[in-house]
């Protein structure tokens, strides 16, 4: 067992998690910090205010590290002598400024990380010329939704290699002894100066009117910075080479923000004012405060490299840097050993690099999330009361919500808050490196202080009461099975039992709240698919009536089968769960009946002419109209599939008896939803919304390159709508194929589900095909691609789709190009860029170019799982 695995296995492992990369890259513009009357978060706190405003609920920083309650923060500040501001935060456009919504405008990479954060490494690329803030704002404002986004690399600021590489590394000598190494490389042709300012500060917990001792930072004329916090105890911050130490306070600069003078105080932006504006009275000459920086003015010759070392650890170390290099090298070696074990089945070096960076991004995206809704609604004792509109506004019904945890975020800048279904997908790659953390993440949203008392899971910060697809049960069982392979005790049944009972509440909420007429046809709004529909599915329909959603109904059918399978697993040690398994099978059967029009219902979501699933519009006049636009909504019924092995069924006789009775008494339904009476290979039994014919007809569409099948995966909308968009009732309401960014403003227009490739949906498609193959075996074949004349097994289709998705990231063996880099020649060929990866939110449906949030490792991190060879996924 290598040292990192040993740390994960140790009973006191939690202490190694105490410090980590939990500092967000953006706190401004979040709902938590918004105290406006109308909920205008982007304009209430802005990037321009960020350096001067003390935040209420969290902190932000560049390449940051902090403790698990974010009391003490580490970060890096930079100044090239040209910029108007100190680079302490990553710059990006607000939701209103970007032509496709919020968008970070920086170049940085998460290169390496271990689960206990014993070693972390990232790279930030800092231009040597004045950062083009105004150019980025103005050019993106000029562009329309039909234009591509204007990025930092497009400005020409990196021409002639006039930039610094700033490598930020953290290594732990012990659980609470953190080494910091900053390495700067001048890639430019000339000598250049960089002011490097590693920073240390306390989150402001004292300005809101609650009791508690204020922490302090201070330094004598000689020696380290003394760190004193009532909860963290005594620490010391050591800076090599005796740099100038600068101190101020993490307090808002009211004069700059509001025009209110506060003479004699040293504000949060004091270090910026000292370095950039030469205001020497902006920092505290007494060398005390709640924010500090070590100032290193570095002059680097062309091509030169400089290194700076710091340490946060126990006080009283006489030679804090004596073993620094040896410890850092040891942690780097341990990280290599850890990943060598994970990747021992991956022969290709490029694939190993892609997977390791994907997993590094997952671990860097663990963030501290603090949001107490009841306190946020009413305000703090020492602050002005929030406007009364807040009590009826966003998240006002979530008065039990109280988060103070480390959570896997979709993206540390663009989405620095959790999203329920994203988090479920995150758990899969996280389980590859840290199953315990993955399980903890799945448990988290089902806790009493997250889950609504009515059983709903909070969707995401902008609107907790929105609805995300119910994939937690799928993820819980998937993580359970992944970990089971490496446990001698047969698996963590306690985790599975907890998840089952909590998700039982959530399933009940779906049945009670999202089945409008009690007919087992479900709604759910946009369900994470933003602009995919004819209408905004989360708003009242412009034509009246309401939607019955093929995806909402299929997600709940999948949920029912997932819960049934978990119950059967638990019944191995407690037969009582057989009854629960039967109950969920019945739920699945009722949903299947509603979707397949077996009875006298007019609610059929399957169109026999097109042989595809569609959403249905129920009109105010009582009509039932299918909205015949082919999207992945119609493929999601494929996910409601479960294959039961003979051994599992032998251990659950009461469940088998109940199933047999139900299917015998509902023979027409049985013909459509199961192969219960027809055992498949190895005597398996199939439960699915799709029997062979419907499955083949869906795959006929899905595997057609003129429709869903791209060179890089399955598109979210059929390509047949490229030249001839779908038109609703001869109106101007249309849906057209858009392979890249969205041209609509639904949900802010920052995501697009009308053509691009999305990793989570593709991942579920692949897993569903594998399950179907597990039942049907090699005798069941389909044409792949459609119209090719080539018949292959479903497993071969799953493998082929996996290859298409991995092609997004891997270098083409003939051209050396990566599809995700598009036509950017710097990213494709420059040796300082080409092997550093972005993990975009989604990908162009035609050419695979990465789009959306550029660092959204989140569910795109699923690529780490797909890069494992078959049999090891």
C-alpha cells in the first residue's frame, strides 16, 4: 500500500483533510453575497468591488488553500508592473456581460492532486503586458449570441511568449504543516519583472455582530508571521529569503465602495494600494492585521526561472526550510505512486496524462460552501436589515437549509456552488480516488439541513426549489459497487441503507409533487437541460396548458428501478427489503404503463409513426399533442433498465413471487417492459421501458450520423434540424440544431442542449447499452453506424461510443491535434500549452471543440472513468 492509500485508510485520516484547495476562485456575484431587493446577484457584488469588499459567507483567491471551515486562507497575488490592479482574483464576465453568460477570462490548469491534499499543483499563465480587461468586456459586449466567445488567448496578449508561468504547489509535511512552493518562469524574449505576493488572511467572521474573539496576524521585526485564531490555535507562516511583509485587515473599504470615510484603518485592498498605487500608508506599519502578504519583487531574465518557498505550520521551527525540498520531492513521488496504481492498466502515456489531470481537477474543485438561509433571509445584528422582498424571494422557502461543508463544485469560478445532479455524476470519478469522500458527497444533500422537509433535494444556489434529474440513487449504487470490488467485507451496506431511506423521502416527493394528475406521467421543468425544449419548461407555457415530459417520466422510472436494485442488495442481509423492492417494481410498472399506452389512456409519449419518445403538450381544451422534435429527451427512456442475475433472484423469493404474479396478471404490459419469462444469457432477467423493437428503433436514430451520432459522441439534438428547424404550429417558436454555443437566452444562454455533446448523458447511454448487452448477449445486434450495413453487438456500440468520447481529449495519432482545442493553434502545438487540458462543460456537436465553462471538470471528469480499459471501469 502506497503512502497516500495508507493515509486514506488510516482511522485519523480526517486530519489530513483539514487543509485543502477549498478556497473558491469566485465569491462575488453569488447568491450568498447578494443582499439586493430584486435578487440581482451579478450587480450587487462585482469583480471591480472584489478587492475592496469583505465577504459575509466565504472567500475567494488565486490558487488558494484553506482549512475545512475556511477560517484561514492562503492564496497568491501577482503584479506585472503594467496592470491597473493587483491580480488577486481570476477575472471573468458576469452573466449579463458575456455573450453566452458568465465566463472566466483567464488561462489556468489544475495539474495534479492527491485525495488527502498531501500534494497539489496548478499552473496560472500571467501576461507580461497590461491585462486586457476592457478589451474583453467591450468585445464580448459587441458580439451576439450567434458569435463565439472572445477569450484571453484571442486578445494577442500572449504574443511572442510574453507571459509568466506561475506554478503553485502545496505539499504537507504533516496534516497541518503545509509547504508552499511558487515557481515562476519568464517565457518572454526580454527581461521582465514580476511582483509575487503570496498571501495569508482570515475569513471575516467578526464584523456581523456575533460573539467571538477576533483572530490576529502579526510579525516581529525578525521572524515568521504569528497566526492566532481561537479555533485553529497557534500557527506560524514562514517566508524564505526574508521578503517585505505587508499587513492590512480583511475589512471592506467603505470609502471606495460607498464614499464613507474611515480614517486610520487598513482595508482589504491595502496591499493592492501599496504595491500598485504606491500608497505606503495603506498597510499597517505595526505589522499586524487579519491579512498579510510576503512581497517578492522578482526580476527574471528571458527564459529564467525563480522559486519562492513558504510554510504554514507549527510555531518555533528554527530551520523551517531545511527539509523543505526533500519533503516536497517525497510527496511528489507518493503522488506518482498513487496514480501509477490507479493507471496500471492504461498503457498510453497521453491517456494517463488526460486522466490524471481530470482527477486533479475533480480534487481541486472541492470547495468550502457556507450558506445559512434563515440567517441570510433576516440579516445579521451589526448589519443593515435585508430588504423585505427577500422574505418572499429566492430560496425563501428553504428555511431549514444550513450548509457549512466541503462540496465538489461543478466549476470553481463559473459555478462555485453545488448542483444536485452534477454532484451525483461527480461521485463516479471521485470514487476512483477517494470512495469515502464520494459517498459523503452523495449523503450530503440528503441530510436534514440540506433536504427540504418535504423530501425535495436542493437543486442549485440560484433556485433551490428547481428540479434536477433524480440520479442520486443511480450514483449511490454505482459508487457502492465500485468500492465493493476493493473491500473484503462485501461492501458498505450501511451507506447503502442510509441512502435508501433518505432517497425514499425524495421518491415520495416526486410522486406527490411532480405527477400532476396521479397518472404516473411526470413533469419537472427544465430538468437540467436548459434550452432543449420547444418552450421554457420551467415557466408557464405561452400557449397555456402543461407539459408531460418524456425525460421527467423516464428519470422517475429509472429512479424506481435504482431503488428496487438497492433494496434487493440490502435484502441479502435483511429480507424485509424484499417488500420494498416489490413496491418499487410496482411503481416502475405503473410508469411503464403510462408511457406505453397499454390501457385506455391517451397519454402515450411514444410516437408509432416516428418510433421515438416526445414530450406531450396537454392543451387548455383537453387536447394531447406530441411536440415532435427529436432531442435526447427521447433517448432518456433507455436509462430505465435493470438486469437481475439468477443468484440475486434466488436470494429474494418473496420479491420473485410478487413480480411473477404482477406480470402474469398484466400480460400485455409484461410484453412491453420486461423479459421476465424469457431468461437472457446466464439466466438473467430484464426490466426496461424498452423491449427489443423499441430499443432498436431508438438506436436507429441515435446511431445515425445525420441525426445524433457525432464523431465525438451522441449529440443532444438531431442534426436534421440544421437546415430545417422544427417549427411549432406555424409560429415563430422554433428549435434548430446549434452544435456550439446557444443562440437563445433561455436560462441565461450560458449552456446549450440543442446540438452539443454532454458527457453525463453519454455516460448513461454507454452504461445502459452495457446493461442491455448483459441480458441480450452477442446475438442481439444493431447497425452501427445506421445505414453502414455493419451489424455489431450492444457492447461493441458502447465501446465505440467510449472511443468517440475519449477522442475529445486524446491527441489524434496522425495529426497530434486534440479535438477539444478546436482551431486554436497555440493550444494545439505550443509545447507550453498542448499537454495541459481544459475540461469543458460541453463540446461542439460537429467538431468536438470544448465549450461553456472551460474548467468545469465536474461531470466532464467522467472521462477519467471512461479512460479505464473495459473490465476496469
